C-alpha cells in the first residue's frame, strides 16, 4: 500500500504542464467502438481509469497499443463483443459509456451496473430513458443492464430531466448511427461534451450544438477513423492553481484552455490572488492568507463539483468564514473529517459546509476516500505545519498523473512511499 507524504511550509514556484483531460479521454475511448477504421489519439493521460477503459475495450475485441509520437493507436475489432465484463465495469462508473456505442454498432449491449468513487448515488436512469426513446428495449436484472435494438435506433427528441454529462455522452454516441435526427434538450454543456462531439465529427459524424443546451445529431450510416488530440484537464489545472493559495508562492499551469477555468479563476481573484492569463498559460500568485469566499457547485459553466474539495482545502486557512454548498452529489464531504484531523474548523449543515479559516493546519495521517478528496488532502499538506501522510493513494491515481512529481517540480516537499519504507520519513526522500 502506497502513501503520499508531504512536509508543509515550502512556498511553490514554477510551471506545471497539464495532462489530457480524464473526463474527455474516457468517453472518447468508448467512442472508438463506433469507428470502422483506426483512430490515433494524442494526450490520453496515463491514469488508472484510462487503463481500465483500455482493458475494457480490449475485452470487447478492440486492439489498443502505442502509436507515433506518444499517441494511442486504437484499431477496430474483427468481431466486436456486446457484453462488458463485470470485473472491469465495477471498478469505474465511466465504463457504462460503452453501452451507447455497442447498441449503435451491434443492436445489443450488456454491462453490469457501474462502480467508481463513493460520492453518492449517480443512477443511470437518464441513460436508459434515452436509449428507450431511441427505440431500444431496456432490461435491468440481477445487477446488469441489457439494451437491445435489433432493428436499429431511430432519431427522436429527448429532454433530460437534469443536464447529466454521462447521459448526454451516451445518448450522443448511440444517436450518431441512428436513422434520422436526434435532438437532446437540456444537454450538459461541459467542455468534455464538446470534445467528444468534435471527435465524433472527426470520424464522420454530424453532431451540432455541443456546448449548448440543445444538441442535434444527424445519423450517418457508418463512422471511419481519424486523428485527435484530447483537451487539457481543467480539473487538474484548477487543482494546481489552488495550491499557491494554500502554500503561498506562484504557479503557472501551461497547456490549458483558460475559458474552461473562468468560474474557478473568478473565485481565486476574489480570494485575493493575482491571476495572469497569457494564451494557454494561467499564473496564480499568492502572498499571505487568502480571503474567505462562498462557493456553490453547479453544472458547467458554474463552479465544478470536482474542485469543491480542493477549494475547501484552500478555504481551511482563509481569513474569515466561508460556505461551500454542494448541489450535485449528496456524499461529497468525505474529506471534511480528514481536514478536521489537520485542525480545520468545518461544520456540516445538510449540503453546506461552513468553513472558518485557521491560521495554519497541522500535519497528520489522513485517508483519501475518493479521487478529489485525495487531491484536497495533498494540497492541505502543502500548507500544514509538519508532515502529512495521505493513504488511499489509489483514488488519487484515478485522476492525477504523477501528482507528487509535478508538485516536486514546483518546489514542494513531497514523496510517494510504500508500506515497506521506513515510517520515519527521511529528509533524503523529501527535498
């Protein structure tokens, strides 16, 4: 079992290159099931979740391997399987995204109900209602869902009760091969939706309106292959740009799309940091404690739920009292007890956390319970007095590429250790 060990008290300084977006790469990888010719994908991040999706594609018959210049080459299956194995689907919620492509290609798809982070109920009913509206038969039995459309899918109008990212993606992928035109109303507007649509169009699909509340998909008979580069990860970028508010100093995130970070950067400026945007670079500098601000998570372009935990780590040492309201998931405050172990003053009232900033946190042994809580605890350790040991590192590895190496490149005192290492952290490992 590994742990990330942080010795706080070092201001940060430097540049960090942001990896490709996990939440764009996963649906794009699932969409390669629609392609009848090879796909070459760039900036696919080396993450545990990506590895799970690649293994799932391989189990379905697709060939995935290294391509030119660091790309990932995906070759279509000679014979595509319709059933996604349980042992892979249970590991990651995004596995359910293979249902749309499989039913579009084969007229049949089966998968176990998905797993992933324990951040609350995330039912897939909107996915299934969308498939049914497209003319498919949907059956859920024994923890599995099967979707059948032996005569193919038919375009229709679909209104989503909530702008679900996953449902928008799954329905969009199913509809690209449907007969006629499909309209998705109240669609999710996230940049990852736009990236998926752009990839599908690269393959020969006809998807219009992605990034707005209304998406139109004009069905085509088949999709070919293509070359595509995944957008940078706005959540990873936001995580690193919050780090100087906790540790002090200056951090520049390179290779980003600043437009994707507008809601975060507005809050960072409100907290008193200096923010400079220059092309595909964003620099955040902080001297002293940040000011407390209120935060409410909302669908894009609102403040992202995936940055709620890292933001709370920043607010833990802010001057004043802040409220953090989580509107999207009912169990996304699992980092709060761990931050309290470090001396944070946080009260929970329903879906709102009231954070009264303290001058400094204290290092302590803490445990990551999900992906973003793990990142928040590592950030908290950067500004804490003493040593913070973060267990549950496998959660962090689902969404951050070598987070400890990137932080060391910014001057942080951080290392990844295994249980076999000496429990007394030597200075040699943290420098």
